């Protein structure tokens, strides 16, 4: 595995812990080695190893730090310094690779290139990598040795730039070599959406417009922009969360059953859903989408600054940190069913979930008091934290006290499935799952080129419209709340409310 950008944040916080945990579970090959590539000419194998040791011991994604396991990993870590934008520096990478691979039989010299590099240098790096011959294009997915390229988000910053990047990548590598990461797809509960829907027979018959009133997809974060002000000013919540994570959740929820659990069958269905999402035309945007920015507030009893006061953020920034959008999937199954999507930083709780709300019973016979109190059934797939599934329904409250008024007292209860309770272990961090998938050549949980473009097609009009029309006054929400009033109004127009998970 060759990590481009090996000294960066992603490598330290996600990739090394994932490798360590995979080794812990004996899931990597005896011959597995890591070559870190970074710019700093002062780094050596030893300094790199020391930095990775520190990163691992500080990581909360690593269970207990095991010295023996670390020693094993440590000897497999190597470093070479290179300016990846300079084609001339690739010879040195090649030399190190040749040394490292010397003990391997030729057909086992597989190479996994992980591009943990900023978008601004993505193009020259992909081009140099291809020209250097270190990652040859391969005709079939099962040829040996293989070379695979993992590409991090953001994948472009508009439909046009994503198309451009795809064209560039695919002019040099085959689609089957290219793994576009969306780490949400590595989350246990996100994969469970497919299992819940398609390994059970009770949900699918009612999974349509006749029974489902609407769907709410929430990705709420408590963190602010932290050290990433510069990136976030360029991105904003729609590029950062909607284009990828939220639309992935939508497509898994709304897709038709694939014929088989294969990468292409699943991705074909997801692409079809994305292509069915009604376009957000400029006329439709003001009525269907809300943006806002967090202002100062209290989180866990501590005062935190507003977005415009964050480091590397402009004092008059109009970049949204929260958005709520009403989308429609214009196909046979979903006609007329709203999908409400929302995501924001500095919200009241860290909670990502998909909540499917069913229609109310057509006739209520339990008296007028219950009519107001009754809540429609909801199936909630909790993505994080407390991964699980809850089905909410109404029951009769025990007792006969209200019989005289001909009202039966009714209360909502939850039927609960909780991953940790049921299986006694917390699910694997997303990067662990995804990295293993790349190693074994399993591409189902990665975004195909047409899929990434279909997602941009949904979301780009919104970004373009908002950027071209800055608000006269950016709606605000105090840190630690559930978002702006405008988001409540958006959904209340349809007679529903946001869930407060
Ligand atoms: C990333 C975004 O893709 O996802 C971050 O760039 C965001 O801004 C993160 O915080 C959320 O991921 P998770 O796994 O913490 O929900």
C-alpha cells in the first residue's frame, strides 16, 4: 500500500489505525508493506515510524495499543520523500517499491495507491502516477498483479469538474482499478439498509408511496469546522455532506432491489434513483431548500464561537454550515413522497439516521383525543452513534379509566434493535471495512464514475444557485440547537415536523 500524503491528517487519523486493526484481526497478508510518501525531505523510515506510533497511540479508533502488534507493523512501514507534483520524483518512489517488493513473487506485487492528497494537486498527481508506469492500466479486474487507486473526497467541486476528473482518471486507469471513497458507505448501518430491506420480506411490500408518507435523512454533527476553516470555506455543507453522504443514504433507501449483491448490480440501481431525483430548478430552490450558519452558542455547557469567528473563515462569509432540502424521486415507487434531507455542524447532538415515516391509518376509531395524540409509525435506521433500528408504533396504555369518555389512551413505544446489545461489539470503523474491500477487490461500497456524476447533477444546481445569489441576511442558528427556524418552516408546510432524535 502506497500512501500519497502519508504525513497528513487522514493517514494518521484513519488509515494507519485501520491498517493496525486489520492486522490485529489477521486480515492482512504476511507480505503486506506500507510505503508512505510525503513532501518533507527531513523524514526517514525511522521518523515516519515514530510519527505513526504516536498517531496510533493517540487514536480512539484503535482498541488497546499492543506493543507486539506495533512492532510487527513498524517493520512494514517505509517512507520516501517526494514532491508528487514533480514527475521527476517518481523514480525514487519506484526504486523504493522495487526494493520493498523484491522478496515477493511477481504475481503478488499488487499495489494499492491511496491518494490522501488535497484536491488542488489531484490532477498532476494522477497524471504523474500514470506516466511513471508505477500503476499500469489493467484490462481485467482479476489480473495479477493488480494496481488500484483509491481516491478521496471531495471528488470535484461541481458537476463539470467531476466529469473532468472522471475523464482524466479513466483515460489512465480502468474503472475497476478506481475506488472513489465515500466513508459513509463503510458504516455498518448504512450497509444494513440493504440487508434490512432485501433480506426481510415484511418491509418491501410497504416500501413505497402507498404506505410511506415521507422520509427524513439527518446527518447532524456537534463539531464545528475545527481546523478545516480553509477547506470548509471552499466547500460548505452541501458539497461536504449532501453531494456524497446524504445522497448515498437516499439512494440506498430509495433504490430498487438489485438482482444480486454485486458491485455493478447495486450501483446500477443507485444511479437510477439519483437520475430520478427531480431537478432543483432556480424557481424551485427558494421553496425547497434552506441554508444557514451557526452562530455562537453553548455546547455541553461550554460557550463556542460562531462560524464567522472560526479560524480561516471570512468575517462576512456566506458559506452555509447547515442545509435542509426537500427532494422528490420521480419514479413509480416514490411519486409524491418527500425526502427531507438535513445536515449541519454544531447541532444539538451527533446523530445520523434515516427515518421512514408511514402514513396514518385511514380511519381512527379510538376517539377524538387519541387522534391528536397518535403519531404515525416510523422506522428509524440509526447510522450513528448507537447503531441500530427502531420501529415505533402505538399501544394501548393499560387501565380502563378513560372508558367512560369513549377514548382509549394510546402511547407510542419502540421496538428496538441495537447493534452493540445484539452482537456485543461495536462495529468496525468505516475505513477498516473499506480498506479491506479495496484489498480484496470488492467495489460495491465505492462510488462509480456515473454515480458520482449523477449525485452532482442533483446537487450542483443548488450550489450554483446559492453561490450566485448570496442571501441578504444569512439565517443563523445558535450552536447547540437543531438548526434555523426556516428549516422547521420548510417541513411544517407539509404538516410534518423534524424528528429530534
Ligand atoms: C466528512 C466531512 O466527509 O464527513 C466532515 O468532510 C464531516 O466535515 C464528516 O465531519 C462526518 O463523518 P462522520 O463519520 O464523523 O459522521
